[in-house]
């Protein structure tokens, strides 16, 4: 192997799975996938977009909560079956670990707004995890 190779290197986070789902999101995805067959491929397309711009571009993305480490984003989710309208997705982007957590997916015709209680529960769990994993340096 050439020590001075010019081949592009993958960043550490590019080789990791950066996307995860809450149990509630998994249930919603399964239920909605029965109605809207293109949902799986639409989710992969969405992941490609937010990989490049984690908090999105334009008016289709709204940051509904922001701290130093996490941003909760509500986005319009383009579904080919629905001709690119009417679904919403709520996800968390953690800047410190460069990971995404899908929190909620819903059809705009069934539900006007996101479940704020679910978002708050996610933030509480994340805070507990961060506090639990912090270590104290005794120097």
C-alpha cells in the first residue's frame, strides 16, 4: 500500500450508521408503509438530503428546539405515492456525535401538529443519558 496515496479517505462518521429510530417511529413507519408503498425509498432519499444539510434547506425545514448539542427539526417529507406532499417527519440531529434520531412520522391529513409530549420525552431521555455518561476529571 502506498503511503502517499491520493485516494480520498472516508471520514470516521461516514462509515457509521448515523440514523436511528424511536420505537414509536418504527410503528408509524410500518403502518404508513402499508398505505404509501414508496415510503422506504423516500426515507433513503431524505437521509441523503439531511446528511449534507442536517437542519435542512429552505422553508420545508423548521427547527422546533435547539440546544448546544441537539436540534429537533420538523420537515415536510416528500412521498412519491402522495405526489410529494402531506407527510411530516420530526427528527433530532446531535452535533456532537453527528447522528440522527427519527422521532415521529405522520400524515398531515390525520394530525395537524407534532406530538410535543413525545419530543419532550426524547429530550428528557437524552439529557439523562448525557448526564449518566459524563465523567469527572480529577486532576
